[in-house]
C-alpha cells in the first residue's frame, strides 16, 4: 500500500510536467481519478447547467462511483505514464 501511495504521489507530481497539455477529456479523467483516489465517491449536488466546467468534473468523478481508492490510484498512475 505504501508503495502504491508513493507511486501515486510521484505520478501527481509528474502530471504537472507533462510534455504537452492533454485534451479536455483526458484532463477530466485525470481529475476524476485523482478525486476518487483521494476523496472517495463524489458527494453533494450536481452543479447547475450554467456551471459547465463544474458539471463536467462532477459527472466524470461520479462515473467512478464505487471504485476503490487503490484502483483509482493505479489507473491514475497508468494514465500519467501513458501521457509521458
């Protein structure tokens, strides 16, 4: 577990230094996996239709509901590795 957490933290740092900015769908996936790994299932109300960015983030995170923190961490690590 400690090893996965260390790999995750390394991937988070690496995500800020990618050679090129990922497209919006990939950025949403990165965001959702990070939130699922660190905070668990999404809570609260879905933002209104006037907050399109907030709504997209909420929906992406909500799509991972039920995924364990470890699974989300591993998927995050794999995604960042694929973008390097």
